[in-house]
C-alpha cells in the first residue's frame, strides 16, 4: 500500500472541499501563556455530571427502537425471509429485509463495502439480514426473534493462513486473494545481507483486535418532511453526511448530522454504518424518530477490527550496528471484504530506521469474518511487533544495547517516500535518549536480575521505538471565531472531540490569541447543520489540522478588533496590540482599553473571524516519533506477566495541554497492553466458523488491575517551526504503536523466551517456558 | 440479589409483582429463565404482559412507575425516566458503564430488573449533584482528567463513590479493585486512580457527598 496524502484511509468516501489559502503569514509561537498548561477540560462538567447527551442517550418524543437481525453463519445464502409473524407482534411498527422495497431504494452503501444494505449472500457472521422498529427495544428484539429466515449454509474459511489453499472455500467467486501483493523495494537486499555480520530471520503473528469503544455504534434518525437529522456516535459528522446522502441519494443540504459527544471510536467510527441507513429508512417508513444502537455483540462482529497479521522479517546488521538489509513478507485479512487487511503493515520496516536495502511484500486475503476498519495506527502496532523485536534480537546478537542500536540508525529523511523528503523535525533521538534517562534504562537493564524477588519471579526491561507516517494535519479545515461585544467568544468548528480533548485544546488556542479564559469560550462543534468543515478525526490529524485553523480565525478576529479600535481612537492600527484581553499601544503607555469598552464593537455586536488551514510545507514530511520503555515481572511457573512500570517518550511536537497529552499517552499504552497481552478474536475455525468470544467477558480488555501502577510521560518537543503555525503533530496513534513490542522485549529480557505471537498470556508463555526447558 | 436484609418485605413484593405480570403464578425463577431461552414461546407468553407498579427512592425522591417486568433498571432509568447519565456499554454485566448505587452499593443497572429495585434507594450520577454544583467525586474526576470519551465515566464515578462510602481512605490497591469492574477502553485508569484519591481527600475536607 502506498501512502496517499490525497485520499488517506480515514477520508475514504468523503467529499473534501478545498479551503482557501491563509491570507497572511502567521509565525509560530515563541512563548505561550495558556497553551501547554495542564488545564481541566472545557467540557469536563458535562462529561462527569451526566448532562452530556451522547447519541445513544438521545430520547425524542414518539421515538421507536430498531433492532437488526444478523446472519448467524459465517457464510450463507439467504433464500427467503418471512416477516409475517414479526409484523404482528405487539409494538412492532416496521420490518424490512433484502426482499422489501426499501432496500432496493438504497444505493451501494459506502462502508468500505460497495454492497447492498441487506446482502442475500452473507459472507460473515453478523451480516445484516433484516431490521425492525418497535415501541421498545424489548419488543424490537421479540420481533427479530420471530423473523423466519431460510439460509443455505455455504462452506467457509476462517483463517487467512488456509484461505489461499487450492481447496479452500471461496469467499468471493473470483478467489480469496484481494489483489496482487503490494511490493516495495529499494537497494539490493541480497547484497545487503552479504554485507552483514549477523543475519536473523523470524516469523511473527499478531491476532485480530476489536475496537469495542464504550459507546456502541449507533444513530438516531428523524425526518422533518424531506429533511433528515441524524445523531450519530461518530468521529466525523461530515463523513456520516457523505455516507447517508450517498446511500439514500439525497443532497447534502437535506442531511444534517450531529455528533456533539461520542463514546470512543479508535478508527471504527469514521463513517456512517449500515445502522445509520437502517435508522433513516425505518424512520421514513414509520414517520417517527428511530434509535438504532448496536448491541455489544454486534460491535464485535460487524463494525471493524484490527486485522490479524502474519509477518516474516529477515534483517542484517554489522557489528557496529549498521543495518544492511531488511526483507519483510506479510499477510493479513480485512475479513470478507476489501478493508485494508495489510494496510500500512510494512511501513515501519520501510521507514523507521536507516537501511539502504529493503524489500517488502504484503498480501491481503479474504476470509469469512467481519470486515476490518481502521484501528488506531493501522498496520503499525503489528509492524512494530515484528520490527522492534527484531531490533532487540539483532542488538543481542552483536552485543549492543538496544537503545544504542536504534540511535545508530536514525534517519533524517523519509527513505520510503519518493524523492526522500526530509522530516521537518525528527525527535526520535531525543525520545530514545531522554526516555532512557528518565526511565533509568541502563541501571534497570543491568539490575533486572538483582531486582527479581527470587523464586519463580524474574524481572526484565524492554523498549521499542516508532514513527507514525500521518499525524501531520492538513487542509481542508475551516473555523470561525466570533468575538461578542462583551469580550466573550464563540468558537465554531466541525471537528469531533473523541475524548482526546480537541475542544479543550482549541479553546486554549483561542484563549492564547485573544487573552480570554478558555472556559469562557463557548464551543459549537460537530454538526453539519451549523459548523464548518472538518475532516473526520483520524490519523492523529485533528490537533495539527484544527489548531492552526482556529489560530488563524482568532488572529483574523483580533486584526478586525484592532482595526476598529484604531479607527475609534484615531491612531495607526500598527501601534495597537492585544495582550491578556486588553488593547495596548506601543506609542502610548497610557492606553489600556477593554474590547467591551469600544463603542464601535458594541454597535457591531459581534466580530466574525474566519480561519483556514494552510498547506503543509512542500517537499517535507511532518511525522511524530516515540520510544517507550517498560519493566515487567514474570512468574516463570505460571506464565503471568505483571507490567510494573511504563514510560512513553513522545515527539508529537508542541504539547497543547499537558493533562490531556498525558492521558493520551497512558491510554495508548493501555490499549497496547491489550494488543500485546490480552486481546484476540477467536473464531471457531473448524466447526462453525463463528466468533466464540464476542463479548467483554471472553474477549479481555485491560482492566484497572492490568495497567502498571507507575506511568510516566516524557514529552519531547523539538520546536517544529515548519510543521504548522502551532508546531503540533499528532499523539493519539504513536502512543499505542511500540507498546506491545516493548513488553515482548522485556519478557525476553526477563526469561530468554522470544514471544513472537500476540497475546503474551499465561498459557502461551508457560508453554514457551516449558519448551525452553526442553519439557 | 433481590433479598435486602434491611427490607424483609421487598423480596415478596417484587417476586409477586413479577410473577403476576407474566400471568403464571406457578412459574419459578428457574422456569422463567428457561422460557427466555425459547424465543418463540417467550414472544407468545409476553403478548399479554401487564405493566407492574414499582416504587423506587430515586436520587432521594420516591418515584412510582409502571414497568414491564422484563425491563432492566438501566433501561427504565435511561429511556423511561431520561436519566441518561447512566450509560449502557454492554447490557450484560461486563463493563460497568451502567453502575448505580442501590442502597449505597455499586450495582450494574443492566443486570437488575426495575421490579427488583422495589423500595430500594437508587442513586445515579445525576443524584451526586448539589443543584448545579458537582459532587466531590465528580469534581475530583474533573481535576485529575480522569476520563477521555466520558462514556464509562458515570459508572466509574459511581463505583468510586460507592467505594468511598464503605471505605473513606482506600489504598491504591483498594482503589484498583474498587474500579476493576468498570472498563475504560480509552485507558484513563491511571487518572481514575488519582481521582479516587482526590475524591477521598475532598470528602474528608468538605464532608457530604
């Protein structure tokens, strides 16, 4: 897969408007007064008081509840659907299926899947078959259970490692390989391996991980004549608008999507779902609002996952730590449809460390399982799982410290992009050095054995690095800042706040420029009916896209304010400046004016500033970098691993809010602990092809008892003056990329056992330890 | 579960209400659960379901409601009463997003039928407010940034509130255990621990809720 700056994964299916170039040059900040501080969130009150209305909370007068009948088999043909009994049940107001006229009215639905709403050929367990609207959810589920479906069960394949066998059942009639393998090559790997003093080759596997954000996917739909309003739990209201308008053949202006609050997405809520269209069609049919919130089980089956990956990595190194060659082969599966099963899987191998000779090949394969969706740094925790364990092993073979080996191979430019463009800043070196220093890496590494409690307990420390090839932010983005005549401010932006603190950070930008209290900034966001265009929040792009945009809007308002003041005071505008919310003059130290004291502003009542996101620097790459360090304790009798402490050293440019930044880093590490130690989709591949752990009881998320008692965050800010006018790069995704590999390296340090497959759970580790002992 | 030693009358009332409403006085709890496993029969059985009267002491006020016997407390709070601070993450007792206090003890509202709560004191996150002011535990969550998306937050707040009512000065280990029944997919646990410590401090300083 190539890196597509025009159409990256999180904008698939979204119509992007152009935004005009910024009309003036804005210099990066040198010092800040508000930005960077650890301030509580501007919407904290709503989130802790229970007053925030999430889409799942919306209750409208006369609202009905939808439920979806899903195919219970991994592969089946729907021969017929009898909805007669369901329609007669109490409280049921509408039922439809693939055999109802409503479905034919929809266009191929954009969900990375160009398919009908209800497919008669169900290629995965959980494919939609029929839907119901009823007075209560209980009655809706009664009706779902009363629908009679005639299925013809078809042979299935549940494991991508078997799906290319000649006798494997076909997911699609033209074969189970999604496309020709993606390939990449630079230099001459054979010559590189010949140059190496040490060559290692290893296979790795990472299991399929499911997003399961706390708020299930869902939407509420309401019609007013031909106008549709949708409340959706989404990372991007404009992405949902495109999907719904496209599916229903409606103009954008008739589809309003509201997503003020949302309970987590991690990539799985970048677009509308079939549930959105189902809610809209049921609402149309019944002439009543309809709420369609998926059950937890449905979210395990049908709304995305991080694909499983099978990786083989061969790498050569000289004794002095110079990497000479790397060769990578990966397979993966995005499930039953083309959904990026190997998306970005090889990127860290291509671009993280300096290496002249690199060859990669990735093959995406269909299986009968739910389609993937982008999941927090697609491909990267998987690729890092392989590469960062390989780096650890290479360091061991040549007797070099793992941090030192990485320091030897830090690139100044992107080797994998055409023309080798330089990075605006590469904080990787600082992340490694400052992270290692704060962690006490050298001491901890040397003393791990002594620190072990004895008996079966073994201590180990490990680390891993990463980059994230997005995280740069980009146009298009527009924001409006309104200054009221009393000096207070309204900020209008289409960006969603997924819980990352977007609204807070944007309010801080306004506060920085206009000298108001961040809490005094009223924010309207994420509503296609009232707010400006912002791309879906994904790719760690929101802060670097939106903060420069909002800054430009605030500066526009400031410029207008000073112009008004200069006219009213009959002085040259060039002598006036705004500081701490007041107007001062460079010519006259006596001048100190409150904006609210300006007669001309009171007459205008409000000034409106508009900001656009300027383009990124041409010919350069803006990427975040990171290094993470951890210490573990392994019980070699039981295979239990306790993570004792974790440190994340991150170059994501300027820290906008230290509190929310730390929260992102710790949250990313926590999710990485899940990926590395607890989470795996289990399909019953021999008997039924069904997922056997489609609930949070059997699919294990990290709990409060699984996170280390000690978390540290070391922000590294290389002072990027080229990236954008706020000097920001994204943090959400890099925070989770190196975590699992760092744990695996620590477990190896503790035990000498190389855990090449996720998750490192007690049963797997105890088996590996037994094998090590020759049992 | 439905037995409340402090309220010996409760069990009888709620069971009687439940059985009457499904119209089969002889059904035992075991039989009821078997019926649930047989969907088509169940649908027929419930066609004539009558609403049952239930009285809750909800956030300090007595509320009388008519509910279907099968309605969960979480459903009634959210969809019937509009108390949407209580969230539903799984509806099967795995995540804790719906945690409320029932007679001061944290309970998953999705695993409790509304009729089971007959006569009980039920507190939701809205009930921790002092008018428009945040309660101590809520305030601590704000100060320590103990959430990201906020969807599990009500449940986390109620879990911490319940823990602090039974143990005013918890250790870190007790805090971790106290919120271990509440999943946070954003991974804000470290800040939640800090918030629990801060909440204990605020309660010591300020008393009350």
